[in-house]
C-alpha cells in the first residue's frame, strides 16, 4: 500500500505517512510474542522505507508513532509497573538511537 501511495504523496511538497507501531518493537511482550514480532518487523520496514525515500530524494516524510501501552483488555494482564518500565526503556533506547 505504501508503494502505491508514494506517487500520490510525492505530488505534494509536504506530504507524510504516519505508521503506528509499538514499544514492543524494542521490548517484546512475552504474553503476545507474535504481536511483538510484527511490530518489530514493521519498525524495520519503516527504517528501510525512510532510506529508500531519502536515496531517491523524495520529499515524503515517514513518521513512526509509538503510542504507549494503554489500559485495554489486550493489556489487562500487564502490571502497571511493567508498563511504565517498558515505556521508560523504550524512550531511553529510542532517544539514544535518534541522536546517532
């Protein structure tokens, strides 16, 4: 889908894609390993897509939205302390990564 949208977005000088992933791309959730693996793969895809667009001198910007874990039935079994620790770990790791 992103490859099909690229020509449409390229026609606009300030176009962007926002792709939602999760902190489990960096800190796997042991209760949902498939979900974690998919988010990690999507994060890797976003990095590759950015490189492809940069090398082709495209004006399209790619943003990765990593929303924090929220209280839903999906995260019901995750303890609050663990949720906070995962978010803090992700934030520190991602901040270091972005500075390099």
